[in-house]
């Protein structure tokens, strides 16, 4: 559900990631963290684009972009700074 909100916030993956971070942590993402999460997104997108059946297992539809963003959303929700606040 969180990744779905992120994906509809913008057509640009960087803006989607920034939106998710700000929604979860109530602050703007730093450029270094954005770079790390963009890299995670690109890696996951490449994987799910090559293996759409795996995307379907994760998000119930063959949409690699949503599956990749789900991985990023999970990373955001597991950040120490979110958990300890």
C-alpha cells in the first residue's frame, strides 16, 4: 500500500522515493540517501524487468516499477531513524 501511494505521487522515480521518505519521516531526504535509494530502485527494477513473474509474486501484478518501489518502500520503513523515533 505504501509503494502504491509512492508510485501515484509522481511519474518520476526520484520524486516517488522523495515522497515516500518525506511521508514516513516527515523530513526531506538528503541527496546521499536519495542516491542510495535510487540505486536500490534501479537494481530492483532491472531484476523485476528481467523476471516479471517475480514482480507478480511480490505485488500480485506484472508491474516491475511497482515491485521495485515496494523494495525501496520496505527499505525506507526499516531505516533506523524511523524505527527509533
